[in-house]
C-alpha cells in the first residue's frame, strides 16, 4: 500500500517539476494553472500522510516554510570575484588588444547581457541542489538555500544524466519589472518603505527570514558561469548550452564573437533592445570563450583578466526646471517634485522628476530656470542628478523647501534623523484624510470593499470625512451616486458589516497610527488587550511591550492625546468595531509555558509548525528563530537541521519531541 503511495509521490514530483520547467524556464506551459494546483495539492496531501517520504527537493518545498531563521555563512570554494567595468568603446578595444597580445593566438569572445540583480552561487551534487550561497564579501556568503528553492526557474533536480558529479553554477537572481512595480504599489499602500530598484528588491527578498514570503515575490533567475573540476566542455559557451540542457535558465542573448565589430554590434543592439526585456540589465559582459585561454590569462586580485563588463550609459537628458511643487502623501510626507520642460528619455516623455528631499535640493543648489540633468537609473521615477551651472544666466529664485503644508497650511515638522518633512495635522489635511480611509479599508486592515476612486467620490459628495463615517452610510446615500447600483451598494454595505468581526489587532493596525504597522499592532494588542489599556498607557508601559521602542511609543501617545482621535475611537466602538482582543482567545490563554523560550525545527506529524507556534504563544511561551544559551527548549521534528541540533547539544538546550510538548501543555 505504502509503496503505491511512494510511486504516486514520485510520479507527481516528476510531473510537477516538468511543468515547472516548461512554465518558468521555457515560458511554454502545457497545462492550466488550475490543473497544476490540483496536482500540487494531491502531492502535498500525500506527503503529509506519508512523512517518511519527505524530500527537501520535492516541488512542494518551493512554497517555502514560514519558519524564521538567521542565515549561517559558508565559505565559497571559488571566490566570487567582480568584473572590471568599462564605459566606452575605446576601453573595450583596449581589452581586446590586451587579450590578443597576452594570448598571441586566435581567440573568441562570448558576449552576454549583464543582468542587474543579486548574484548567487548554487552547488549541485549528484544532480541535486544542495546549497545556495550569496556573494557576501566574495569569500564568504549567507546560505540562502531554502529561499532559493522557492524560485521556480531554478532546478532542484537536474534534467538528463550528463552533468558533473559536483559543480557550482553562478548567476543572477532577479525581480522582474512587473513584480517590482506591483510590490512597490502594495508597500506604498501598507506605508512600508519602497524599494529603489529591482536589484535592491531582489537582494532584500533573498535575505528575508521567511521563505514563504520569498515564494510570493516571484523572483526569476539567469545563470552565466560554471565552475567545477570536470565540466563537460573546455569552452564557456558550450558549457552554458549544457547548463541549459540540465534545466537552468540561460539567456538566449549570448553570442560568440570573432571580431571587435561583432562585439560592438552586440553592444549597440542590446543598448536599445534591453528596454523590452522583462528584467533589468545594466551592461554587457565579455568573456574569453576557451577555458584553457582563461586559465592562461588568470586573475588580478579582484577580477579575471579574461572578462570585462561594458556598462550602458544611464540615460540622461538636459532640460529646463520650470517650477517645483510639493505633494502631500497619504501619511503626510511632503515630497518635492520638479516640473520640467518635457524631454524624451528612455522612450518616454518626462515632464516631472523626483527631488527626494530638502537635503538633496540644497546640495544641488537649484534655481528655477536652471538647466538640469535628468536620469532614469534603475528607478522608475526619473531624478535630477545635476545642474549645468555654465548654462545659468537668467535664473530665477533659489528653490527653498516650504515651511507649511501646501494642502492645509499647518507648519511642517521633521523628526530627528529623518530626511522627510511631514504635515502633522492628520485629521484636517485632505490627502491625509483620504489616505487614512484608504488604509482603513485595505485588505490587511478592515477589508471593506471600496476602491480609492470611490473614496474620493464619497469624500467629494460630503458623505465621509473620516473612517467612522463609513459606518453611518445607508443604501439610499449610495445607490443614486454615479457608477453605483443596488447590487454594488449591497456588497459594499455587507463588507462594512463584516468588518465588525475583524479582530482587534487588525483594527488597531487599521487606525493608521504612524509607525504602528501590522506586527507592532499585533504586539500591542496581545500585550495590552484593549484600546482602553493602550490609550491610557504611559511611555513606560508601552515600551515594556516586546520590541516597542521610544519612537513607536511616542507616536501612540501623540495619537491618543488628540481629542479628535479619541472621539473617533468612541464612535467606532459604538458601531460595534472590536476594541479588545477576543475574550475567548484570552480565556484560552494559559501561563503553562510562562517565560519559556522555544525554537521549532523540522517537520511534525500531529500539528503543523504554525499550530505549534500558536500553542506556544497561547500558553505564555515565546518563539525564537535560532538556538542560543537563552533557549529553554528545542521542539524538534523530523529532519531537524544538523547545525541547530549540534548547537543545541553544545549549549545543553533540552531537545523535545511533539509528544513531550503536548504533554507539557
Ligand atoms: S560573470 C568572474 N556574467 O556582475 C566573473 N557576471 O561585476 C563572474 N553579472 O558578480 C561573473 N550578469 O553579479 C557574469 N552575464 C554575466 C553577468 C554577471 C551580471 C554580475 C554578477 C557579478 C557582477 C560582476
């Protein structure tokens, strides 16, 4: 019976990997997402029923575990070097001549795109991915294997048979433009800091502690460098083709060139064409094709002598600064925006550019009428990078940061150590009023089904001025509005009624108190239990809560010291919005594990890891990610990480299994 299950598990694993490959590497899926999900579900169920067949390289592992961990470091067997950069065709010619002189024989160059992400080195043993290490300092990097396994274009097991027993492959982990833009949009809504470019977003994602979040970020990859003792070919280009046949994503934009002219042709073509690629590139890499010749040329301390990169010019345009306007964001942050004489840049007409903050304006010594350089780097919003001071003759006034909010006139404030000014009058400043409502209704907050255009619509119609007004809305207020009908009004009002069930921690988050994000709200709610307790807490009481520092505590106190906010809370309370944590959950809480610290590791059969985590918290214990001398227990399942086990044993931390734990509680 069990062997039948094993057969089905194996078949599903193979089939799902094949579909993964077709979808993510070849971009040519052959089954529907739905059918794929069904098969994945079947495999997950089977693996849960037969934990003895757990395999760390099963396709189910690509969803990522949600355990938090600190990364361990590993030494690179071959250092991860960088390339020396060139910026002009002359420098490329120099490289070519230098190489020719050194080799004194014919040679080929391989031209590739220089992908602008974050590099990793993957180690495969007997066709299986065993370790993924970041570049780190070039000698040692973080081991990010679990996170890398969530990237669908990376093979966990290789295809075919003719791969070396052990080899490393290096490449770039990338966040496609499209994912980057939607991630930033989401972060803006959640008031989280934005990523400046896809490179930062990719490297930030790869270092996340939670692999299931990594999995949701849809990273992609390209591989461009093989290392090992027994590579199949003695030519770089051929090795890349082998890598492709083993299932790696290798770019099609790779060309063997015999002459400098061919190299320049490649450069010029991709300098334009790269704008149509789904991922960021910032140049071209040239490599000597023959590995024998590479060995002869060798390395300098920092980079190989057999390769260089040619960096594309960040596109730049010169245009006139007509005026500067100041925009108030939905959290009150004031951003200066340059209004420019329209100019063509990277295929779009640029009329406005970001000036970031007051310090940047001052350091540029900007005057109205100046001729300014605009660049579109990795960022989506173009920025002003310099002033052509020689072109300055009839300039206007020096650009000064404003002192008062352009929307409501309130004097702006700047917190120590922060670059941005903001308007503190959160309840009377129009963009902030709308921003607060947008945040309140968002999915992770109260999940009320209304978009920002309709919020604007309601606000203009005088129906809502704050979040409490939402609960006074009646069907007859809405049905006559443009674009609304009976059905949409009913759905909307239903979602408002449903929001009365939203637990207190999310309500607290929904209020939009500065610095009180999802996690902070959860912490405050779990420790202080009710809005009354939080409202009356002083700075000492607030900072006693785990991970709540002065900055957050001050902000909470400031929020509740405003009469308007207290009135708002009272109105929300009257409508039935949850203002304390659920008594049932509270009464189920025990102190059986009071003060004890747990690390969970491995896979379990009776409950999921999440369930164990929740049990620990419910019983007064604390979950931590890594074993230290302060850990009381390691709750160990199957396949516990060997490093954790060793550390726990060394420190004399008690290791318990799930039965023992269940006894404890
Ligand atoms: S080859 C020893 N090829 O650029 C040379 N690197 O400055 C190994 N990169 O760390 C690198 N695309 O992160 C190579 N086609 C490509 C590349 C590439 C991007 C990155 C990589 C490397 C950096 C070198």
